[in-house]
C-alpha cells in the first residue's frame, strides 16, 4: 500500500458535522452499546468525509475520535488504512477510475489518458474546484468494465469518447444518468435479453412445482414371484422292488389256496 499522509495545511483548525447529519450520527451510535461505541468509527468517518467536501481533514478525524471516546491514533489508523477515505482535498466531482485486470483488458488505459488530458495528474483539483480523479482498485463492476465511480454513482461500459463527454458535462453542470452508457440495463446483454424471455418464467405461472428437476429415475417395480407349481398327488401303489432276505415277497390272495 502506498504511503498516505494528511494534508495538514488544507485541513484547517476545526470541523463540525452539519446539523442535518447529526441524526445519522445518532443512528449509527445507537447501533452499539455504550462500551462499544468505537465500532461506529467507519460510518462516522464516512459521514465526516461527506460533510468535509469529500475528504477527511485531521480536525474531522479528531472530531470523530472525541465523539467515540477513542485515542486519536486509533482513528488515524482506520482512516489511513482504508482507501475509501481521502486524506487530501478533492473536486466537487471526484472520479475514481478502476484500474484492475478486467477494466485494464477492456480499455481502462484509454480512460486514464482522458482523465490526464481533461483534468490533470491524479488527485489534482481543477482551478474551478469541480473535478479531480484517481486510480483505485476493483470497484466490483467487472461485467460492466471499464467503469468509473463519480462520487456515489457508477458509470459503466465506458469508452474514451463517452468518458470525455461525461467530464465535459460535469464541468458545465449538466445532469448525468449513471449506470451503463450503452444500450443495456444493468448487466443484461447489450440490445436486450435473448434468453430466458418466456413470460411464464416471471408471471408466477410456473411457481407450482410438482416434480423436482434432475432427480434420478426411480427403480423399476419388482416383478411378482412366480406361482408355485401344484404338488402332484399319489395314485395307486408304487412299484415294488425285487424281494430280498429282509424284504420278502408277501403272498397275495392268488397264491393262497383254500
């Protein structure tokens, strides 16, 4: 991380929250117990930055520390660690240009050249105090690369030409429309959707699911067992084997003479 220092000369000697911000300050402090007030330091610094023309002066950080009963050094540590907090004056419209890989691949270098040409070097504030810019890490809108954040709004799908037009409008006080600067809504395909266009997907008519998709096929039902064969019944007498010493031939009635 680059070395980050306070701009002591530009910060002045004092800072106070705007009256309309006090309600927000109370909201964030009320989220934490009395002995855990320092947990509100990040939102408090963010509110202080907004009330100080987009940057944190040393008196603003001391005001936050006093409100939360924190040592000054602990607040300084937070403010210098997070790059969302700016430690020197910025223009009324501060451009944060994403310079990480997806935006680089989609043309961020060309956007940097526009900012340098139209505004000046990084963190330089134009004479009319309206514009400044800096390169930042990923802003999380990779699918809409390249993009910039201007104050609180994202401007996406930029080209050098569209960014130059945006800067010109900011300089002249013309209202802008944030979001993608091409023909698409948010992150949808350019020109409109070409898939998932069936109305039934969105009107609720397909909400009743009778069968869960992609389940395995149920096993086939077992075949019934075969019918048992009938047991044959004995008829007549079985054939006798030839007589032996132990199994003698029984005389029949034909062999007995009266």
